[in-house]
């Protein structure tokens, strides 16, 4: 970090005083500032911003309603499965008896 700072302190004045940099800055055209209808101005992005916000809000409402509806359905299904009679499971002996070896 100290090396970068030292290099910056040594080279920054040289870069500021160089003729090439000054010539580039002097010859650069000035940008026109107008409040007219320019593509990309802040007023033209308002409809897109509103559309994106509405889409995100609609998606959020859809996800919320789907999850709450599915949670109730899950609870009902879970209760139904637990209320069914469970068959007795008979284990088979290991190793298998009988044999045609």
C-alpha cells in the first residue's frame, strides 16, 4: 500500500503537467446539456421502473398466496395420512430360510 502511495505522489504531478493530457482535455468537445426528450434521461425510464415494480409486487403476492394455500393443503394431507390405519409389518428372517442352494 505504501508503495502505491509513494508512486502516486511521485507520478501524479508529472501526469497533471504533461502536455499530452492537457491537449486531450483542451480538445475534448463540451457536452450539450438540455432538458429535452433525450433517450436515457430520467423521465423516460419512469414507465419501465413502474412496470418492474408492479411485476415484482405481483410476483410477491402470487408467491405469498401460493405458499399459504399450499401450507393448508399440506397440513390437511399430513393429517389424512396419519389418520389412516397402519398395516403391521412382518419382518422376514435373515438369512432366508429354505432353500434351493
